[in-house]
């Protein structure tokens, strides 16, 4: 038997053992995760994706969590994040406007509900949120969304230094707050210097203390190493993230990252599968950059372990149509329909119905 065959069999056995451990409720170590991130042969990557899919199905059944966002305040952000077209440090031609009125939020929520979207997040381009008139206005929008009841009200409003702000958001009806760590602690200064990795962790601590669920992930393809992606996944596990968005850099002209070469699609899928091993019960969401980076391989994100998808347009870039995403789910025998908007499946076993074959999937609205 050749040395390559021996290595392939060894990798297959180790992958099987790690997969079975996760299915039984165990965890993978950093050493184990390093093994997963360093797999490189087509056969090993195929096995890895298959296990990512099996772990997703075990913990999530055939349910896919859909969310969308409202760019509630655009442009002129004081932070210098090198990937962001809304930073005031760069000339990108990105839209600029103040905090939105109630009507656009209501319209977006109604459209999202019609498209079977679970949650809509208010996203604002600023450093963070403090007590004052703006917090009052933000809380008004969240109350309106919660009262309407069509979608789960989420928000991503930057850094929170005051625990009272988090408590007020919770009282207004906010259920989940988006606050990405973006990258590993080591790599963070390479893409932002106007605030720190610790500022983001502190925000998450305030939100968790207020009883708000956490949507936190990062961006891959900024020039980081696989070790940085591994460290990010473990930081998210330690921080207690509930939803983990994986964004893929879409280089925007005018930003310092505009000429970074794209990640290979298989590297993206491998990252999703590795995150699924490390975060088996979390919602792993594929978000910004999927259409330009994955192209015809978008449907494979679920086979790699993703259980959530951001639909509709992103903050300043376009996505494929919601109708196309819903058709993709139907073709795969997956369903976006949830009986509630909670996170119970992350804390206790949930019994799911098996996925229907594509020809038996319910008709789309």
C-alpha cells in the first residue's frame, strides 16, 4: 500500500472519530481543529464536508434559519475597518443617510415575513450606541418590530460600553444582537485600529448579561491564516455566540483591501465545515460575499454544515434574489419554516422531521 493511501486511511479514521465524538455531544480540541483546517486532498475535503453536513443534520434537522438586514444608518462611520465601504476614512461612493424612519423598517419586515425570513436586523454605520435621543429612537424601532410580530427583531449597532444600553435594548424587545469579532485577536489590528478586539468582547459580555442572544462571527479572506480562522472559531465558542455569520471578503474599490485576491471556493467550504465541528449547536450562517466568492457552489454551504443564510441585499452590495435562495433550499429538501424564533435547539435536543425529497417539498409562496 502506498504512503498516500496510508495517509488517506489515517485521515479518514481520524475524521470519523472526531465526527462521532461531536455527534455524541463531545467537543473538538484546538489540535483536532488544526487537523481539520489542514486537510488538503480532494478526498479528505470531501469527507470533511460530508461530516459537516451530518453534524448539521443531527443538530438542526432540515431547518435553515433565514435572516435579512436593514441598513438603518448608512455611511460616514468613524471607524477605520479596512474591509468596510462605509468608513469615513475611505472614498468608496457608498450611500450616506441618517437613521431611518419607521416606514422602511415596517416594509422590510413585512417583505421578509412573506419570504419566510425569521429575523430582520437593524444595522447602523457608527462606532456604537450610547444613552440619549438616538437610543430612544432605536428602541422605538425595536418595539415596533416586536409588536408587529412578523419577524424576530435583531440589531447590529456597534460597540456598547454602558450596560444600561444593553438592558434598554432588551426591555424594548431586542432578542439577538449582531456584533462580529471579525477575526482572531492576533489579526484584528491588521484590519482595524480605532477600536480593539477586547472592545468587541466587552460589548458581547454586556449583551449576554442583559439576556440578549449573540450573533457574532467574522470575515474570512482578509489575508488571515488558517490558524486565525481556528482562533476566531474558538473565541466565538468561548464568548457563547448563538448565531455565527461567516462573511467572505468582497473587496470594495476605495478600501485598503480592494486588491486582496479571493479565497478559493473549497477553502471557504472547508472553513464552514471546520466551524461546524467546533460549534455543532450554533447557527452557522453564510452571509456577505457568498455570491461573488462561491458562485455556482453556493448550495454546497449546507452540505458543508451551514444552517443559516442571510438573504436579500447586504449593506452596500447586492445578493442573489430571495426567490432563488428559496428555490435552492427547496431543491435540497431543506426548509426555512420555523414554528418559533427561539434558540431552544442549542440547549436541548430537538426532534426534527426528516427532510422531504425535493419533489415532496412544499410549494413556495
